[in-house]
C-alpha cells in the first residue's frame, strides 16, 4: 500500500476526507441485519437514490438514479427513507474529530471536507499523514463508518486522491508524480467539468488531461471560456485555493432531492447545540 512508502510523506499536509456511501453506511451501522444486503437510501416510489451501499453498486446502482430503475437492476434492493436529522447529527460527530486535528477544516457537504494540517506536527507529535490515519481509525472505532482519505499538496489533488481507493482508502499523491499521474487520466476526473463540457472537449479529440495541455488555447477557450486557466491548471496539478475554515460559519446547506420534494440538511458548526 503506497500509504506507508512515499517519498514526499513528510511534506504533504492537505487532505480530503470523504465518508464512504454515508447515508447507506449509517443505516447499515444502525441495523446489523443489513450488513451484507444491497441498500439504497432515497425516495421509495417516484424518488431517486441518494446513496447506494457498495453491495448495491455492484448491480450498477448509483446515486441520482431513479428508484424504480435501481429496483429493476436489483429486485432485492432494500430502500430506506432518508433520516436527514440523524445523518446531520453523525456528521457533527465526525466534524468534532476533524476539529481535534486542525482548526482548518472546510466542509464541502454533509459527508466530505478538506483539512489543512500544515503546522500541526508539533501539537500532535506526528506528520499530517499519521494524523489523517488516526482520524480515519477514530471515525471507524467511535462512529462505526468508514471514510476514504486523500493526502496531497493542494485541494484538487487531495480530492482526486480520496476517490482512488474507496471504500476505506488512504491514497497519497505527491507533487513530483502528480503531473504524470494526471496525464493518462480522463478529463472527466477534473472537478468543475460537467458532462456536457466533457462531451464538447471529447468532440475536439481531447480525452485525457495530457490532451488538454497540448491542445491550442483558442480551441479550449471556445469551450471553457472564463474557466480555461483554472481547468488547465488543475490538469497540471496546480491549484492554489486555500482551505478555508468554516468553523465560524453557522452552517452550510446540503440539498438532496429524494422524492419530488427537496430536503435541506444542515451541517452545523460544533459550536451550536447538537440536539
């Protein structure tokens, strides 16, 4: 596992933590009889899947898929109505564990966050990589769900890293290797490129990150417009956005469509009451 052997281990301090199939994982944690069953959380009749466990994913079930289609793919699928407030409560518990490691925690949604651990070595008497391993283990032992961690030198790379070994993954992506690693990856992995934009780029024979770097800037600009520089930079592993601590922000809203109605979940900062 590349987590224990990495040349840049001591220098990397930006992490992305992503709960594995969060809603479904919580439901499995709370009901042991579901452990090996295909489970989806979402609207029961005309709704969509909000989260599918890894057993369900083997049948091709994905989030945002209509529930009826998921049932067709897997007739044994257990569909559970979302318990948003319950998930928010658990999200807060995870947040407290992250806050113990660093004051720089930037939640992205109810089940993922960026962490900047630079400068925490003295406090924890260990490098950020070890701090993140400890967080991952503590969330599993205290809360009972798995999370995947990406450790890198900036936010884009950390997010890509966290997606590599799910579930319960820990993937390290260093600065020296990032550009080459990205070269052969499809442009669809770049955060901020929607499906229709990817199709437009594919139509211009731009499939991989390296194609994006070698194409004429005029050609790309026609498709990407104002985003050109940002997307090009990410394709090279460049991203200078800081991790912005959200601990002083009262909440960030998370919107998930389940049935034909929208449910708004809130991740509250740990400084608010948690009842």
